[in-house]
């Protein structure tokens, strides 16, 4: 009877939970990613052949076992199960934190579970997965720093870390600032790569001594190194010396010396201020404070001194902690000039070996100048506002800056000037179309300022740039338009409300040309000793200007009368080609020319039309009529006579002209019929 009841129960249970065959799933050979860290990395396994229906992560087991075997497998639940397509699904899980390895270790992963309808599944193969050791800090170098140490750069080396620039922060514990962040808190580091970062530390003076845990955080990854950094006691140093300067020959009875990490002891600590300075006494207040009385010798070398406080074997120092200065003087006043009636609101006064004090230092610029205010920037720099009276005497003034008993001066430190003017413009001329890159402009009583002063050279001239050297000197680059009207220009330099000018300071001239050549013709073989050349806008220079009359013409000499007039001696070769020549006068880079300025012509043949008288004794004056009877310039007329049975004999010429020539019958002329020949 009881057996029957038991069977009935089994039948009832079987009808409530129907049995299903287990589905075989095939996994991909390797997990994605193929390696990860326990408790950190999310792993995905992809498989095919999963049963249809819903598979919940809670119903999906992931089994992780050593590939080498020999250890108990670890089972964890999936974090998600995703259908990709058809029966292919993706199972995601996090490597259990309970798995601990010291080196990268191969593991095998399998999956199993049931659908919500009770269909079981299990993988027939296992996917490979390498589990790496956890991330850690392996070293911090250097591993120590001292109290008050600043800008200490340490290198943090990680193992299996994921350092990221702009995301990774480090902390070194109380009293240590990382990357400029608040001391004790985390600060950003400079990441070199995923396992190397550089941290810049500033250790406060009272940072607790001893070891620190160094912690590096990148997103959810946090790694630490216990006692990774140690704070050591700071080095003894002097932090301040007050006053920190004195003049040659001066005695300072109470110079306050402040130390840090020092152990001053009254009667033991010895002060030293360097050569040329005698320490009269040293009085210690406590371990970090002392007062020294010193005397600076009159012959002490000017400049900085290292101040040293020695207490037994402890030596604390401050380089350039004290400076020996000379007599206080004013080295510069800028601007150093001003006009009658002008107000200058910001005159910069620079001192040397001075101790200017705001509200105490008094400025004085001499008679006729009112000091409106004096503002001290530091011990050697002040700004003074002044007003120059309209009746102030022109000339230099001694500028004085008085601070208590200290008086610093500069003779002729400031000059009262008249109306600003331009005194010179060099060069003062230029040609149409010319660019002059460096015209020197000199002013008087001016206050030229680079970037502010504006130059103007008048109509037709473009100012390319203005460069100011000082208050009275500037260099201007200009371009003269080809259409600029020749003549004088007023040059103006404007600096704010200050306008300085020079009437006819610059003159525009035309392009140098030759206007006339006289005579402008010559014959082959002829020498012309005085050819006058006249030009315009030229700069002829005797001994420099070179004349050229073209091929076949030799220039024997060139004599310059003035900048636009010259006389040239030329010889025309007998073989010179006929026709016009370009005459050129070259003076350095200046070239003036005249196209067809000179013409070479052939020799004209004389013609005789008549002569009278037709007969006469020796000594008779005979006049010949005809054409081309005048000799060419540089040659002489010649007349010869010939007769029957006689040779040819030269006759002296008395006068010549283009259409007539007179000669005297010479002795030895033959009696009978004769004929003059030219």
C-alpha cells in the first residue's frame, strides 16, 4: 500500500517538472579579453548552440579551473547573457576576486545552466583565459624627501597598472602636495606610459617625519605601496636676513637672522657675513632666531655675500643673503626731458644702492618743476609725476630722491627743453619711384616712442615703417611714388600730442636724365675736345662720374663742373658706325642717359664752284666759292695748287667758312695755268 503511494508521488512530480535533454554548447577557443585580473576584469565568452528561450545570468554558471589541473574549480555566476544571433550567445562574468596568482597563469572556462523553461545546457569545450596578478606599485624613486623640500620629482613605477594622463592621481600622505594640489590630498601626475608616472612633490616644513603609503588611483583601479616614501628632517638653512644690504663703511647693530631646522645656541653659534664685513656680536633668541651686529669696511667689495650661521657641526647658510652696496645714486630718469608747460605723469626713476620707501621717499627735480606725486615700486624703482612751469629755465636739472638720511642724486638727470623740432633728416633727398629704407631723423626736445611715434613726409611719399632708437632719434623707411611732385616736403614726427617738424626737410627729385649734349654730332675720325653735357636731377662728381658715348667712340676725359654739368673730350674712330648713340653718365649707382644724344656722321666732301681772281703773282689773296669748305671741328683746311709741268704745292689758308675759303698764292707756284685744290 505504501509503495503504491510512493509511485503516485513520483508520477505527480514528473508531471509537474517534465524532463528535458541537456543541450550541448560550443564555446569560442579563447575568452575576450584573453587575460585579466581577479576582481577587476570583465570577461566575455561567446558560444553557439544555446537552447532557445530566456537564459538568466543567475541561472548561468561559469566554471574556472587551472589549465594545468590539480586544483578545485571555482564557479561564479554570469553578470549578463546576451543573444547575438540565433543560438549564438555571449556570456559575461567578472573574474572572481578569490583567485590569487603571483604570475600570469593559464585557466580554462566552461559554462552551464538552464533556461527559464528548464532546458539544461553545458559547453562541450573550454575557452582559454590567462589570469594576471593584481596591479601594484613596484617602486618610488627617489624614496625620500626632506621637510620644506620643493619641486621634488619622483618616478612611480607600477606593475600591471593602467596609468592614464589626465586621469591618474597620486597621494603621498600628510604634509605633501602632489602636482600643486592641497597638501595631504591626491594630485595629478605626469603619465609616461601605463606603468610609469612622474609626481612633483612639495613637502611642507612641518610635514610629519617617517614613512608614507603611496597611493595611485586611475578610475576604479587603486594601487598602493606601504612605506613607499619617507619624509626626512629638513636641512638647516637661513631663510631671511633683515636688513639684507648695507653700504661700504656702514655699521648695522641689529641684523635679524631667521633659520629653519636650525639649532642656534647663544654663545655657541657663530655668524659670518663674508669678506670685508666684521661681525661684532651674535645674540641668539631661540633655535631659529638670532641678531648679529656687523660693520662693513669701507673697502669691502661690492656685491652679494653668503651669510653662514655655524653651531657646532651644523652649518646653515643663505647665498646672496646680504649685499654690500656703494653710495646710493640715481642711475636713470625716463623720460629725461620735458617741455616748458608740460605735465609728465609717469617718470621712471631707477636707483642703485637705494632704499626707496613708499610714502617716505621725496623726489626733487629742481627749480621750476613741481613734483605732483612719488610712487615707490621697490627699493630701487619709483615713478614720479611732475609739472614743468611755463617759465621754467631751459637746461639740465639735478634729480634727487631723499629717503630719511639717504640722498641719491643724478646730475643733469632731467632737462627742460623748448618746442620739439626735427633738426636733421639724412638723406634729405630722394628720386621719384625710389625706396629709402633707412632715413635717420634727429629731433631736439622730442620724446619719440617706438610703436607710438608716427612719421609723415608729405604728399606722394609712403612711410613704410618708423623705428625709434631713443627720445630724439628714429629711422624711417619710405617709398616715393613715381608720380610724386618734385620739390621740398615738411617732415613731421608725431608722438601723441607732441608734433615736431622740419620745413623742407626732405626734397623729391625726378629721375636723373641728360637733357642736352653740345655738339650732338661728330664725324668719323674726328676729335671733339669740349662736348658739353647738361643733366637734370643728377649728382655728377669729378673723378667719379664716367661718360659713355657708345661703340666706336673713345672718351678721353670727363671734367665735372657741378652736379648737373660736365665737359667730355671724345674721339670718334674712323670705323665708327654711322648713326645715333645713347649718351650715358654714370655716378656710382646713378645712371643718367639720353637716347640718340649724339650722332656719328660721315665726312662731307668739299665742292669748288668758282675762285677769284683767276690770275695773279705770288702773294695774291684768292677767294674760293663752293660748299662744305669749312673744316670739321678739330681739323684744319688745306689748299694745294698744281699747274702744267709743275708738281703740287700747299698754299697757306687765310680764312674759312662753309661757302668760302681764302688762301695766298705761295712762293714757288708755277707760272701758267693752275688750279687750286682743297
